[in-house]
């Protein structure tokens, strides 16, 4: 052991124990050795768990095992020991050399610690301080938290929560070793007068111990209250005095205390509620009528029950008095009329309604009214309605005014014109401050005193027509109920011409012969009526060059180009702007093409040089032929007749193009093939075989020379190339039925011309013939059994097969599947099946089977299946299914891996041990019999037994 004594006063200590074991028999068992530290004073409170030792060297027959324990601070003082469990794989247990009641390994260290004497710290919390039992049972939930940082709270600890002398035990629900959590629930029934559990409850916490047994004893926890919402109080009384209705009630008793009351007064078609902290509530705005009242109270839990309604009470009002109102003010449109109420009952409030010729004016509900055009010619009056809480309502109407007269504008200033008096500028008419504000202001502009058509807005943009003239504007103000007035401005100065805002033109494009240059005039303002252009070559005008674009010609080569832009517009001074010069114009590059050579590269044949397309047009082309890269003297035309000295060489041609203003360019063709010396000897091919879908045609080439000659093939159908048909044989497909077939043979040999020969065409390709066999029928010819048609093998494969069943030679309607189940109609009849094969490109073909025996009556039943469980030696039961016609005699035979089990002829079967161990397949065969019917046998699907 790493420590003879263990001092944990200053903190936890890690102790390592090492044991050497030797067992020459079966060796130390897995899970062994095991050590468990324990205090000699007793192990019931020991905080150190036991553990398995690990093999660190050697093997299970002779090895060293080791493990490490952590001794915490708060453990028992005094002697400790290590209890052991050491066994070998044969189960033999280690026995100490000296008897030891604890099965110790003989190590007895002494521990010095701060042994824990402190009980856990306990706190408690309540989920609800008040438990509401008004509407049903309710719980008081108490949570006790216990902390013990020294040795912790045992996981299985309990605590009692209850009154001073007894309690209910609750178990620890914490997963932390130093924290205990105990949740207690105490339920109280719903309140009733006969079961009143209300009141203040005090709880205590009893006897909670830590891992060393230190207990809290009995301690005070806290209090909570079991209560209800306020109970129903006495009904209120109603009183009516001077138009005020008052409800009065006695205070409600409640153990939690009433927070407020709510009184509800109802009657005469209205319901009113009042909340108050006192025991009375008043309303002074009710109409006369009969009323009742009820009251309820609210505490911390909510509102209680309503009281019984009060006795009905007739509520009366006081009569209101008042005088006739008077109107002051001048009755003219735009002026204000004011209504004076006169003398009324004190504290009265008033509403107003103005009348025009006795008709109410919509929205006119104030003590004053501003007269509008709609009031012109009408006599005005006002009706005042007085009211006061607890009093009747009264209305009084004034005397009418004289008819309202039309108004006049108090301010009509002459308009003023602002802006620059130049073509293109905008003049603005400022009408000035009219009073009152007109409903409409209309404008009319004049040129030298003559009205300008369409110029009827507050602004006028000057045009070329206005040049040299003065302008004025007339403003006409109108407003409903007012006299219309017109005023005219003083005239402007004479309108002057404007100056165009110009830009320096720029030239875009490449200064190169054959390129297009474009003059960009820039942005002119306003947009000129017309822009004209003139191009210049080194400062001299170019005749006819007056467009915005200029195609650079050979004459321009080496010169600079400029452009002049002239802009004009009515009412504006004409302006001229010139661009900066371009760079000197460069020569252009010809667009060339690689020449090609056509013709047969053979002595005596003519080759032709095709120069391709050169641009621009009118390029002068010259030719020079080359033999294997060496210029041929005098060969400078577009054609070349091959001579004997060209044999074995390749030929190329160089084409050279020239054009004024363009750089001369030359392009050389690709070389021809080597000029051959001779031609091959050939033969026309022939075709053997039948021109029929699925049959093979073979091409016979004849003799070609001199040998060897490489031959390739290409087949044609109806004169059209057949993709992929490039062998000496070809098998026609359905796509080519009705078309003739031919083959082309091509021969090639180094130093010789390639040669091609085509055969004569075959007859039109005919449809193929299917190869068929006579179908057979399997199954029993009895009612309810299934017969199956076996079509046999058809060639070619993938032919489409269809079926038709016959009853004594007559086709059975709808029986066109590969299987057929005889019915009662088929009794005593023989059955056959006709199989028809079809495939694209082939003639359809049919074959009929031999007939079955006459159909007999048969039993009909479903396939049986086995039911069983997975427990040892479960009994298996066969479910035979339904058989008809009933009754049917059923017999059973069970099979094990396909072999009948002797004596297993019942509807149940119990597998033995071997069946389960080897997981054998169990099946059962059911035989059904009935007098006058053929016996039918059916076998279940296999059932695999298992342990």
C-alpha cells in the first residue's frame, strides 16, 4: 500500500493498493480481485465504494493487480481495513493464512480526519402561500432543500414534514450527493359549510440525517393559509334622493381581507357596475325607472359570489328649468354667429343644434357657427338642450335671424410675374394673399395684350413664338357665396432669344481603313431642332461626308480626321462645335481564309486551289504551288495538273491577297495526300442467304489485288445506311421488313487508290417465322382446382404470349390468363388451351394443347398455416382454413424438415428439445375428403422453431 497512515485533515488523499496473485490451476477469474475499504468501527456509513483491481503486469496465472482509492476529508477516524473477494475461474475462493472475520487482505492503515459532526443545513419553500379550495381540492406543496458539504445527503434519505409532533415521510429526489430535495404535497378538500378546512397552517421539519448520521432534529418550517374567495354577503339596500340612486351594504367578513367591492345596478334596460373600497355606491345619471342592486367582494384569490338582489326601488328625477337662447352676430357668409343660453338651473350642461330655414345643419353642434355659402339666403336659428344628473332634459329654440347675405373678398392683390424673360425659361404667376382664401383661382396669359390659347396655368414656359413680345397674366378668384373678382399683372420686358448649351463632340471607333467612325455630339440643351455634321481630313472638308458616321477609306490612310457639329433651334442662336482630331489613319488587315485543294491526287489529274472567302471584296489573289515544300516554277495559277515528277510527293498552295489601304497577306493550304502510283484490282460483292427477319445474310467479296488488301463493309437497307452494320454478315431486323438489302465493300492498300464496290440488292426483306412447341396443362381437372398452361420455349426469345382456354372446343369468355380454375359449368367437359405467340417482324403463330381428362367435382379450401408462440415447448396449432362444400373430413400429418413425424396426426404439435435447439422447420399437410369428391391435400408454409 502507498500509505501506512492516511492523513486527510488538509484534504482528500489518493491511496494505491498493489497485490501479487498466483494461481497455477485455472487462473484468476474475470471480475477478481475486488477490494472494499471499510472502517473497523463499522461500514454502514463508509463513503468509499469498493472497486475491481486492474492487472498491470503478468497474466491471470501469476500477475500484479493494482487500484487507487480516494479518501475524503470527513470520514471515520481510526483503523481501516480492505475487505477482499478473490476467486479463480473454477470458483475457488482465497482464504487468508490467519482467520479474519472481515476477509481482509491484511492491510490495516490508520486514518486521521476531521470527522463530521455537523447536521445538514435545511431550508424550505412553499409553492403557494395561499391554498384556494373554492372550486375544488387544492394542494400545499412544500419543498425542503438540505445541504451537507461534508459527507452529503444519502440518496435514500427521507424527511418528515408535518405539525409539531408528527409528520409524513418524503423521499430524496436529488441526484447531487451534497444536496437533498424533498417535495411534500398536502391536499385539502373543496370548501363546504360542513367541511371547513380553512385557516393558517404551521409545518415543521423532522429528523433529517447526513451520511454520518448527524440529524437536524425537529425544526420550524413556516406557515401557509387555506382559504376561499369571499363568501356571499348580505343583500344591499337601495335609496333614491334628488335624482341620485345609492346602494348601501354591510361589510363582508373574509379571513384574507376584502380588497374591493363591485356593485351592479340594473333596471329600465340598463346594467351599470361600480367598484369601490367602501360599502356604498351612487349613480346620478340614471333615467327614471325601477332598479335592483347586488354586490360581491374580492380578496387575494379573486371575486366572490354575488349577493341576493335588493328589493326593487322606483327612482325619480327633478324637473329642469331654462330660458330662450339669443343669437348675436351679422348674418353674412364668412361671419360668425354666437348662441347665448340665458338663465338655467345651476350646474346644467348644454348641447347645441343650429337650424337653417328650420332644418338641422349637419355637424353644427357648437355654441358658435361660421356661416358658409350653403347658408346664403337662409334664416338661421339655434336649439339648446339642457341636462343635469338627476334632472329631466329640456330644449329651447331661439328666434330666427334675417336671411344670410353674400360675402365679399377683403383682399384681392394684383398678381406678380417672376422668372427670366428668355425663350425656354419658365415664368410663374404669384397671385398674392387673397382673403378669405378663394375656392378657385384661374389664370390666363396674354402676349402683347392678346390671350394665349391654352395658357391657363400659374406657369408659362416661353417659346420661339414669344420672342420680342411682352407678357401679362390675369388672375380670377371665385368662392361660393362670394362675388367673383379679376386682377391683371404689369407686363414683362420683351422676350429674348436663348443660347443653346453645347458639348464638344467626340469620335469613337478605330482610325483604320475599313473601320466605322461615329460622331457623338454630346448632350445639347435644350435638344436642337436639327444637328448637321461635316467631316474633315487633315483640316480639309471631305466632300459628301455629312453624316454622323464615316467609313474610313484608303484615301484617309495616314491622315487625321475631325468632325464639326452644327446645332440650330427656333428661338435659339445657332452653335458650331468641333471635335479633337483622331490619330493618323492606319492601314487595315485583310480577313483571310485557309485555302483548300480539291481533286484526285493522281498523276494526270487536275488539282484546284479554293482560296476561301477574303474580305473586304475586290481583293487581288495570287497563287504559288509547292511540291513537298519546294516552290514549283511557273505553277502560279489556281489549278495544277499532276505530272510524273509529282508521284510520291505531297502538294500545297500559297494564296497571297493585296488591296489598296490594306496590308498584304499570304496563307498556305494543308498538304494533299501522297500522289499514288497505281489503282487496285476489284470485284463486285455478292450476297448469300434468305432476306428474312432473323436470318443471316453474308457478303462474298470476290478477289481483290494485289494481295493483301484491307476490306471494310457497310450494309444498306432500302438504300439507307444501316448504323452499326459493318461486318461481313448481317441479320435483318423488323424495322427493315419490305426493304431490299445491299452491301458496299471498300478496299485500301498503301500506295494505291482506295476503291469501293456495291453488290446488287436482295429481294425485299420478309417477316420471320416463330418456332413454337405444343403447350401442356398441369394441375387437377376438377372444380375449384387451378390449371396452369405451360407454353414451352419459343424462338426467338421475348415473343409476346397470349392464352385462350376452351371448354370441349368452345372458347371460354374471359379465360385468357396462363391459369384457369374450372367451375361447375365445366363438369364432365374436357379443357384445352391455345397459346399464341407474336413479335414485331414475325408472323404470329398459335399452338393448342392436348385435352385434359373430363372435369370432376373438387373440394375447395385455403392454404393452412401454423400458429404458435416463442416460449419453451409452446404448442403449435394448424389453422386449416375454410373448405367447401361442407361438411369436409380433415386429416393432418406433421413434418420435421420435410420428414413425416410418426404419430403426429392431430391438429396440434408440440416441438421437442431438439426441434427448438436446432431450429428445425415444421410443416403440416392437411388432407380434405368427402364422398363423391376427389381428395385434396394442401401443405402449410414452414414454421421455424427456436429457443
